[in-house]
C-alpha cells in the first residue's frame, strides 16, 4: 500500500510546488520521513528485532513535513546520464535515455555513485581505516535559516 500513498503525496507536493524537480520531491519525502513507529519506538523488522535502514528505507512518510522540508537534494538529467555512463551503459542505451540519437558520455569517469546528489549515502567496499570523500549539495526551498550538519560514523568504521 505504500506505492499509492507515496504517489498521492508526490501529486500533492507537485501541485503545491510546481517548480520542484522529481529529485527535489523525492528528497523532501525522504528527508522528512520518521524513523520511529507511531509509539515513538524504534521500528522493528519482520522478526521483531530493531530494524535498520535496509529494512525500512527512509522511514514513515510525513506529508505535512514534506511540504516544507527546508533543504532538498536536487539532481539534474545530466547527473543521471553521467551516473549511467559510469555504470557501463552503451551508446544506444544512453541515446534512448537521453532522448536523442547520440549521447556522448564524458571521457573522464568519476565516482558518481558516491557523488550522486541523493538524500542517502552508500559507500561500497569501505574498508576499515580508509577514508572516502562524499559530497552533497543542498538547495534551500524554505525561508532563511541556519542549518548544522552532523555526521555519525557507523559502528566499526572508525
């Protein structure tokens, strides 16, 4: 049942903010979601153990909060095309995605998986003791404000 609910929320957000991109709408929904259940307890998985983000994704959506998330992670069509190029899609596949007969992938491959401006972060094959730089760009879609970033290392990755 989550699909029709989220689709309805997307429609409401697009009506409220017609200038927002699909990526901005997704970001507003994900970053305003709640990671606790209705009793304000940590969510549980099917085995009734404490769930992880791999079990619940971004969490329970909160439409009222998504209407005014403050900051969003936006992405352009070019960002997605570069990501597909970096993942080995060929010229004909890229042309179908780009809507043209020819699309030239950038010659220099970048680590787009780490740099994709997505509301969550995945660092594959992260070895203990090794550092990786991950960049995100946020866009203020609310009023003026002060925001503070907080990063918490995963257990065992320090």
